[in-house]
């Protein structure tokens, strides 16, 4: 059986905002606003689940205070406060794996809080995505690397056969 070492590489992670490749990212965090499925408790212990089609999410990025990205995002918020019509395309990708996430209806929520001191202080920007249009949130490569891979493949085959 072939073995591989999966490696995460932060320099292969990118955020593209309406064609602009964001630079100076220290950290990114994505949180979906709703669970895809919610359990509905029934009488006599008969429970079921309810599908929620809400695919909205919140993205938070921490950027170097010296990054030109701050200038771009500042101008986006400034113009949006005047026109009230900003709609951004966002693409998050991790080329060290297969992760990609896209939204065609995002906006910057506000200016970041600002802190000035004798040290380094990053800027934290928040984006709300009204809907995720495409996503593939996966790990690294597709090759098997443990005894669990074969078992996982059998489980996926069995599940696929059910539908």
C-alpha cells in the first residue's frame, strides 16, 4: 500500500475578493450561520431531522496592519456606506488540499476595530456571505494513507447503495 505524507501549507491558501488577491493574511476563520440539519423531537421518542437550506456564513480575516488589503477594504466599506449596494464575490481556496468555497453575495460588515501601540496590531475584517454558491471543504489528497481509508471506502459504497 502506498503511503503519503499530507502537508498543510499556509502559503497555498488564498482569498480572492472580486478579483483582488488578498495579501498579508495572518488568519482566516469561517463559520456557517446555521446547521444543515436540525433534530426535531417527537412524541414517544420518534425523532426526525429537518433540512435547513440556509448556506450563509461569516468569514473573519486577520490582516497585517501594513497590508494594502486594509486600504482596499476600507474603500469598499466607505463606498458601501454611501451607495448601500456593495456585493462582493469571494473565493477561498487551499491548494494544498481540495478546499474551495465561493460566494457571490458577500459584503464587509464594517471597519475593523483599531488598536495602536508600540507593537504589532493586526486588523480584523468581517465578511457576511448571504449564501455559499459552491463549496468543497475537504482535507488533503485523495490517496489512501491508513487502514481506515479502505474501511471508509466500503462505508461510502454501502451508503451510496442506499440511495
